C-alpha cells in the first residue's frame, strides 16, 4: 500500500519574542561602544563637555603614568561616593582602550567630505554623489582604525562597604599621550587633582633649579659686579676715555 504524499514542513516563522530578544542583545552590545564613542568625541571637541564633565575630569600624562602600553593610576584612598577614609575596600579596574592619533583632523575631514557630496547630491541629484558621501564616511572610519592602537588602563579605586555594590566605573578616554578620567564624584576628582598637583610640584622641585623660594648653594656675585657673562669669567673693565673738548672750552 502506497503511502500518501506528505507536504514538507515549513520552518517556523520567528516569533515576536525572539526578534525582540535579538534587538535587545544588539542594543546591549552597541550601547558601550556608542557611550565610548561619545566620550571620545567630547575630548576631541572640548566644547561638548558640560559642567559636570569638567568638574570630574582628571588628566594624566604618559610620562607620569604609562609604562609601555600600560597605564597605572592609583586614585586617592577614599570612598568614591561619600569620601570616607576608614575601612575601605580596594578594587582594580583593567580596561583595554584604543588611542587615536590626529583623530579630530580625520573626523573633520571625513565629515566635511561627506557633507559636501551630500550637498551636491541634493542640488544635482545622482546616485554617484550619495555613494561618494558614504565612501567618505567609510574612508574616515578606516583611517581612524589605521591610526589607532590598543593600550591597557589599570585604575585602582577604593570604596566603603556601604557603597561597594553601587560602585560605578570611571569614564576613560585615551588621546595620544593623555589619559582622561571622568570620576564618579566631585570629591574624588578634587582629591585626585590635588594629589596629582602635589606630585608634579614635588617632581619639579627635585629638578635642578626647579623650586622657587629654595635656598641655593650658588654664591651671589659681588656688589661691584653689575652683571656677568652667560659663560666664562666676568668681563674686563672698560678703559677710561679722555674727556671730549667742546668749542667753548677751546676759546
């Protein structure tokens, strides 16, 4: 007895729940990237920084905090939220960031080229101009990646037990030879700037002639010497010239 023909089973259509789940996963992956891109853009274009960003921004230099491609920053020993200095827990944050070279010039060039081609396309029409606008944006992104590299940032923060679970990570941006940290509280940012200023001042005083108001071992010049040459011995005294006779004196 022949078996009846069976229709092939069609694949089940994706449900609305699975599509929504995929969108949420994509948003979760893109959200940190967009947040980091916005922070980088605010460093490249400083007028985008608001008052809160400026109050919580601390800038570190490569010659002070970087060894090779690793930045090491130890923030002040106080709670990131309340500023407590007793019974603290220390946490070390390690993040890999990209550092860009001449990023503002690349972004401005790519954006200007894209806007120029879009303006021409709106006037004269044509798909080629729109394609050139997209190519300009893609070339700018490719050049940004080409002129960038990855560095590791290690930040040591402290927290009290009460605020340990709500601890927020600082914002981080690498701009060539500078590390910009956006700390989670104004008090922590002020303390970090104070420590950094004291460290730089102490390093400057350690250099020869770096401190002001510090006693020097160099003997001052004698009172009769008005000036000294930059190198070598003091200049020889000028010879005395004979007086100049005027016509009235001869008569």
